[in-house]
């Protein structure tokens, strides 16, 4: 099953993910998330690319964004 499409383009950091860009009109864009923000947690767990890829299309993600 493919991962959920958030519209986030991410780069791994030491203890978080950097949001390098956002797809226009994506769920992330509509939620007000913008490039340059940091994503330290996904569903109350440390944010990793693996965690984002493991998300399902029918899943709601809880993102902590700075």
C-alpha cells in the first residue's frame, strides 16, 4: 500500500525532519505548513522518514511543527 500523500518534501536532520518544500494545494499546504519548518514528532513519536513512509492513505497524522 502506498504511503499517505501529505505534500511534504522532507530532509532528515539529527533529531527531526526539515520541511524543504510543500506541494501547492496539498493537505500540508492547506493546513498552513510552510517550507523551512521543522517536524520533530509524528503521532507523538520522533519524526523519521521511515515513519512518514509507513503512514497509510486513510490515516490521519498528528504532526508537531515548529
